[in-house]
């Protein structure tokens, strides 16, 4: 069973609580298993690449000095198309063109990139497998990314041949950090593999869980870019530079983001009165800060409910307290009486119990209008930050931790079958952006950051932290901050999630988490539950808010190869002399060490 599906927020002591911590548990979402390929399917995949091509190698991966860098900006050694994973179609090459069974792939390379374009007028394609064969020298450390949020599992590892690395990956040999990926906004969902015999790039062209029907159009499937690291360049700096290189469009201007979000003490049982009390609290702690804090209303509010008598009035009341109003929405969620023709097929769920979670199909014009009406409503009410959530799960039926090589199960489609999932998701994000005001900040949660770059202002880069159990915050929050920090202020402002202040979480641990977030310059949002108003604690929050409002001071992991939650961090601008660096030391474990059970 996939542990990330059954997250009960329990305390690791004798007083266990059965209260769920995650939004998934809050909504009663059932456990979803991870679909894997059996031995027969694996054998079929191998059959998709002729042995003669596997044996070939167009380039070596190591220089005379032993430095490893993969030359991927060249014609691949093989390309295989799949209508179904059990039915590979090896393509034959003529120059930069690849053909077979009515499928055409162009691999156009120059000194800066390799563009991959697909034309398949008569076949519904699901996957394109691009392969560069070479003898890969021993690489001690490889870092991959995640499809959407990370789930406490990012980190440098040795070569794991079957490891799925969405969007980009990096290698570190102790001297240089080299990076490889696809530009943001790709027309396919892309992931990488690295093994001793070469490098693979898989392009998922699915529509829902079936092949896309492109017709006569040519799909700009992906654009490969690489970066050779400089000797002595630290990995965080190298990957950050590569993130800038991957941007297909300029990112939106960033600004410091800090304030409050009620989820990790209210867990959906919030009220307008609580929101205003929180707003008063953070506004008083930020009175001298030039950039004002946000007060974000999370899940639990509803129009016309007695506990939220007027959402427009609440936005004005937050603004009157010199804070900026923000609000959570689940845009694709559809009510129970919705016409089935406006909904995404419930066949996307592996567990039939999940079929009760209805979602609008954004490829149906009327359904998209209803989705965007939700966005427009909260913007018209005066909310300056819109946090939209659940859309990857609502669209594909899986959380990122269960996607692996297949982000959704097979044999279902969206209404418009002519576009890939990647294109549909990107367009959905663009429609949200166009519906908001230019100055509205958009925070994506359970969204694909690689497709939201240049659209989102802020991205939740990890799964939920907790206001009830510290171990969950350690795994999810600190891990995503450490290993997705290069995306901060390159793709968007990073939100590694909240500091959930409560009597259940030792203040000393939360104090350190708060301090690190402020130093990093990423978003600093607190859930000010029990204990937050204690004078000593309030003073620490005030200091953190002041640092956050100034943009932090660039804290980053001190060592390129750390355990999953680095304890030593360095402040100061990357690339400056070591004399300018200041080390920050944190203790994430306490006397008992890490809690080894499911959280």
C-alpha cells in the first residue's frame, strides 16, 4: 500500500490521534495504489529498441580528465513510438527525421538545444521513447525532480536505472554539477532515465489515459537543453542557473511572500472571526515592514455559511487591518448534480470509491466557463492572492507520489482528444491567469510547476507539512526546501509550506523551521494555533517576518550531498567568497531521532 495515500496525522507517542492531517484525508479520499509494469511489459519495452541500436554509441560520456558530461544536443541513437506499451513502433532515421507506421518525429539539434516534434495523423500515440546510447561512467550522485509536489523523497542518489526523473536531472561527481532537462511549457509530460548504457527521455503524449489524436498538426513535444557545470560550482547554484535556462518564457516578477494560512490549526474548521484574529496578530507583528503580510483563508469556507457571512466584506476587513487577503479554491470540483457531459471520466480512478469526487473537464467549453467563474468570483471579491488546489489529482486521478512512469491509468480520454495532457494542463493554468487581474498573485498547489512557469507567482513545492506531528514537517517541508530551492525566483516563488504552530509540535522545532524559511527568502506562512501568542514565540515570528519581508539572505544547504533534511545551511549570495558565508545549524531530530513509521 502506498503510505502517502493513507496519511493519518498521528502523534508518535501514547496519545495517538485519529484526526486526519492531509486534505486528502479531510475529503475522505481513498488509498490509491501505484501501478507498475509486470515482467512481460518490461520485456516488451526492451523489445522496442533494436539490439543493434542499443549496442551503438555515438559519443563517450567522459572527458580525458574523467569529468562526466552527456552530449544530448545531438541526433538520438533511437526513437520508439508507442500506441500502447505492449506495441512498440521502432522508427527509422533519415537525417533528423524519424519515420514508421505513419508516425514522424523530427529531432532538430543545434548548439543550444534539441527540439523534438511529433506528427502522427493516423495513430493515437501515448509515448515517444528517445534514447542516447553511451557507456555511462560511474557517477556517484544523481538528483531528479518530481511531477508536481515532492513527497519527502527528493535527494542525491546513485544511478538507479528504473528511476523516473520528471522534467530534469542533475549529476554531481565531486567537482562539477551537470544538468539536463526540457524547457518549461512542454507539449508532453517528460521524464528521464539514466543507466550504465545510456540516457532515456520519455515523452508522454497521452490524452487522459489514451493516445492523443493529433490529426494534421505537428506537436512541439519537448525541447532538450543541457548545462555543463563549472568546476567548483556548488550544485544549488548550478541547478538554479539551469532552471533559468529551462524557462521557455520570462518568469513573473517575484516579491517576498509571508503571512498566515489557517489550515494547520483549523483543518477546515475555520471561521471569519478566526481569520480576523489571525490578521490582527500578524499585522501587529509586521507594523514596520514595507511589504505587507498576507492573510490566506484556506479550505473550509463556503458562500452563505453562518461562519462566513460575507466573503467580500471579509476581504475588505483584512485589507483594513493592513494585510493582503488571500483565499483557497478547488477550481475543478463539481457539485453532485452536474451534467455528466461536463465532467472528467470517473474511469481515471483506480478505486471506484473515488469516483464520487466529481471534476469539471476543462476541455469542455461550458465546463471551463464554470471553473473560471470560481476564479473570477474570488478576484471580484477583492482577494489579492488565489491559491488553487487539487487540479492534478482532479484531472488525472493520481497524486504525484503514485504517478511513477504513468501519471494516470490507461483507457480513458478527456472530451477534446486532440490535445495532450500537458497542453490541456498548461492551457488550464493560462486560463486561470487570464481570468485574474495582472496584479493578482497565483499560488499553485498540487500543480505541475514545470507547466506553470511564467504563469504562477508562487508554487507549493512539497506535500503538506503538519500542525500536529513534527515528523511530517521534517520530511515534507525541509526536504522540498532543500532540493527544490533552485526553482525559487527562477520559475516562481517557492512555498515549502507552512509552520503549523500548536501544542502538539515542540516550539523549538517549529522555531527552527520558521527561522530557516525566513533566511531562505522563500514564502513564510504560519498557521498561528495554540502557543503562537506566547510573547517569546510572537517575538520570534516578528523577527522572521521582518527578515522575510526583506527577501531573506539566501540560505542554502551547506553541502552538495546531504541526507534528506540538511541540518547545516549557508547564507550569503552564491558564488561569493567563503568569508562572506555564515553557517546556520539546525537540529531537526531532538533526542529521539527520526520517527520511522507512516505519518
